[in-house]
């Protein structure tokens, strides 16, 4: 799906009496979901989040030990794999994440008590469980999980002897580890006092009592002190960095990590520094116990570095004193507001807060973004008046292409799904939940679907129209129209002030064009839900193309209420929203609607020229006949197979868009490796129709699909997406989800049929966000003549 840039509201001056219905009032956002946490007698932290909307439960077991703590390379990873290997068929999904400072084992399940017993057994693991067979199996899994990328910036920034210079290990290091090594490390660092358990989902009132009774009887063990993390050394160092593209002068500033406000401000600092000079490269580097803000300038030769250091010093000394929130910060704030509605991420987020002794308030992070606008004094303290580590970063070999941003993530981070499913999923009824939906149609033909959720802090409002890129008269017309449509109708000064007030609030306005639909969306905090609906209506009903052509204006005549659907989900007052809809959308009428002439063939590739150092691409493949469940399972298997093959080259996700019946590969890539990565993608896709799918691989994919579908509708955006899918499919909005039965019925033959349909060149569309050079490189790797692409 092509996601377009944030679109503003442009105003001038005439009167519209309807603006009197909009008031400059931001109502408080409800905080009805509460985290209950307790420390047991054995020192273990336990947190519980009861969510009546959930149909699966999430269990996270966190240990405060990571790669920085291991005395021999590979120990933290190997012990993590040993613990993860004690899986259970009660799990839908399970994942292991080992990084510099912690080890996290997360799972989703229908069977809460079974998953809790599994967590307890992992805590009760002893050295007797580390038999040769278990160690060999864990070692094989660890080797398969190695990142395979060049050392990151952590060793360069912190120094070769620093704990943060540790890596996950390599096959040779893992092979050298003995059972005694594993046992000694496990006894020293793993136990209740280093553990945090988070349980979230829907469960009975007695779960807390059962949980405490089970885990409180696990014996407390005396653990060794963790490896100390020395502070950043403010010296001048010349360091070779494998994979680096050009000699880079850099300054590294220590960033505090004491509380949520400092975490937010460090991220704001990255955005602020990027505005100082377009040539700057900026990254946050380090772990959870310490990190650094790294600012760099690239040169062509090492002899350029002294001059570049002088420029860096001058830029820091003359840092702008204005407020900075940073472009895109609204999206970060809204993500923070929604983070406890993510069934797969919220356990880790809560564990971070509990383990660090931080506030568990739902909107703590979002409020930090809102309240801490004036950041100059913070920047002065931690950047201007601080003593940085001065670095000369040198590429040790020819052919490197990465910048410091691409190397910022530690090579010692891993996250992957584990094969927890050994037996077919038993028949377990999906828990029925009541999520009310109001569905009605305005006199002008606009269908309205309202899905209020008092537990959600945000609102997702989207207007979906049944026209897309396959309907356009010329390649790119639909996308260009959605991108350039702005609310340019003029208003009076009072309305101008009101719009200015709204623009300063947190909201994201975006548009997406797929082959068969156009969607305009506003996502924002629920306290101003009526304004979000107004923003949608004002843009679509009054919008014009300030710099557009007559062809775009003619295309806009297809934006009509009849056949379109307005969907609003999240935390809003249904009565107030209906009044806003009646005021701003009921009067909407199509002006001289033109018949749509359906285009044939695939749209031209679109290249959005980036002004930063990123490379992102999206490949979409239309699946006309494949049943939904088979397509979802196929996309999951493709994702699993590509995860290891693309590690270190492309961070890619493969998903199935149910609304448009498309398999979509979207990812960010290292420009120097993108051609190789796309070759791997093509080879894997080519093999899919002829490769046997084992029973274990199929069962694992089924479980992931079930968990993803049932867990993905908690947040306002996930709920709106589910309703959009049902609207476009003509399905009842309140029907029970049949994904469990549908996924269990998928066979290997179904997958072969879907895979055969997958790579049809006529159905593939391409969207790229990159520099012109990198965009041409991607197109060439895809076998596309760069001269045929549309560029924006």
C-alpha cells in the first residue's frame, strides 16, 4: 500500500457558518486500562494488564541479562535459545529477543494457565536440563539466528574493550562453549530477582492469585553482580568501521536514560540535529543502560576529517534555540498512545517500565512528547555543554556503502519466531466479545460505520472510496490526485484561527492508493475526535489541486459519497461524532460524476525521491483467486523463509492485504545490498510453488496467522482496518471471526496453488522511496528500465 506524505490544510478568507460547531476544546483522554504490578518475595517483578477486548493473551518473561554481560561470545544467545527451546504446544507464537542488556521470551496463547506454567518451568530450569542434546539443538538454532552483518557502531563509539562491543558470537565461538560455560553463566545471571513477568489479555479475576501462588514458591537465588557499563569516554579515537561507505567525522554525546522524558527528548534531539544541515548523519547508539547521540559528516578522503570536525563543532556551538518537536513527532506520540493496545508489543513495553521502576501510566510517553516542547535547555546540558567522544570513522575496505544510520543498531540484537508448534492446534473456541458497531447510510449515499471503544486513547477516521490505480486514465493519476488534494477552500479569520489551533494538536493525515481503492485517513487523540472527522470531510469535499492540472480536477469528480464508506473507530462520543458527520458530510454531493474507465495492466513504477539517506520499497502482487486464509499462511511462510536469508541486507515484511487481495513485500534496505537482497527474494518466491512445506512449518504459520488476526484488532487502527476489510468484501460487520477454522483447514496443496499465482509480472506494482541513484539501482535489479518510472 502506498503511504503518502502528511498533507496540510491551506486556508484563506470567506465565511462558512458550520465552523461555529467546532470548538477549541481538547477533552481529556480516558485511561481505563490499568497495569497492576507487584514484587514477589523472591524478588521477581510481576505485572498484569486485564483487557476485556482481547481474544488471546500475551506472556512476556524478561531477564535483565544480555550480550554485554557474557564473559564469552555467544553465551547470552545460547542460554536464551536453551530457555526458548522449552516451548509448549499451548503457545500460538513464541519469540526470543536477546540484545545487549536483556533477554526476552514472549508468547501468545489461548491457554493462559498453560503459558504461565511454561514460564514457571523456564524459571525453574537448572543445569541438569542442559544435557548435550538440548545444548546441540540450541546451538543449531543460535547459529541460524546470527545476524551475519558487519560490526555496528557500538564498538566504535564505546571502545573495543567496552561491554557494549560484545557481539552475539559466531559459529566458531558457539561451538567452543561447553556445558560448564553455560551452567556457570546461567547460575550467575538467571533467576527470579533478575526476572520480570508480564501477562496481558482477558482472563478471570482469580488469575492474579494463581499467578502469585505459582511464582512466589520459586526459590530465590543469589546472582552475581551485572557487568558494569562504563560511561562514554570523551577522547579522540580513530576507528575502522566495516561496511561504512565514506570517511566520517563524528561526535558522540552521552544521552541519559533515567526516565521516559529523557528517552523522548533524546529521540527529539535526533530530529532536531537533522534540521541543522542536510549533510548531517545522526543516530542513537548503545543499549538500554547507556546510549549516545552520534552526529557525523562524511568526506571523500581521510584528509577531509579535520575540516569536517571543525564544521561539526561550529554547528553544535550555534545550535538553534527554537523549540523543536521534529517533523513526524505527532506520529510518535500517537504510537505511544496506542502502544498498550498492541498484543505483541505491550508486554515488552510494560516489562521495560517495570524493570526500570518507571511510571506505568498509559500515556506517560505521549504526555512527555506533549509537555516537553521547550527542549533547548536539555540540549544545552547534554550536547552544547557536554564533552563528546571525537571519532574518525574509517572504512577499512572498498565497496562499503552504509552510513552511520545504517550501522546504528547493535549487531547483537536478534528477534525471531520459534517453532513452538509440535502438534496441530486443538479445537479452542475463540472468545466472543461484544464490540458494538453502528452502521447507517446518509441520504447522499455515504455509508457510515462507527465503532466506539472507550478503552482506546485514539481515533482512526478513514474515508474509503472504491476507485484506485487500476481505474485511472493515465499512470499515476490516482496517486497524484490523493497526494496533491488539499483543502484550499477559503474561510474567514475566525475559522482560520480554529484551523490553526487544530493543526497544532497531534494528528496524522495520510492517503493510500491501491489498485482498487483510495483511502483518506486521520489518526489522532480521542480528545478532539470531532476535529478529526471534520479534517477528513473538509479535505475531500472542499479540496482542490493548487498546482494540479485539469486531468486531476476531472479525477476528483470520482470522489463521491455514493459507494464510499466513512469508518470511525476508537475513543469517541458517538453522539458528538454523528453531529459532526451531519454537519460536514451530509451536505456532500457529487459534482458532475464521470464514468470510470478501467485501465488495463500494471501501473508504472513510482519513485519518490528521498532527501534523506533512506531506501524503502514496496512490491505488491495481486492474488485474484486465492482464499484469504491460504494467502495469509503463504505470506507468513514467505516471511519466515526470507527473514534469515535477508538478515543484514533488508528489513522486509511480507503481508497479505485482505481488502485488495494483494501480497505486499515492504522493507528498508542497505543501498549497497539491495540488488543482492532482491535476487534472494526472487529466488525464494520462484521456489515457493515447488518447495515442500513440512507439517511443522505449516502448523507454525497457521498459529502465527491466527494470533496476528486476533491480536491485531485491539488498537483503533487495527479495528478500523478489520471493518474496512469487511465493508469492501460485503460481509456482515458483526460476524464472528472464523480465522481459527479457516487457517486450520489450509493444506500444503492450497499453498502451492497460491504460490503459483503469486509471481505474475502483470500483477506487480512497485513503489520506491530513495535517492535517484538508489531508486535506479532498485529498478534495474527488478528488471525495470529506470526511464519508464514515474518520479515525484
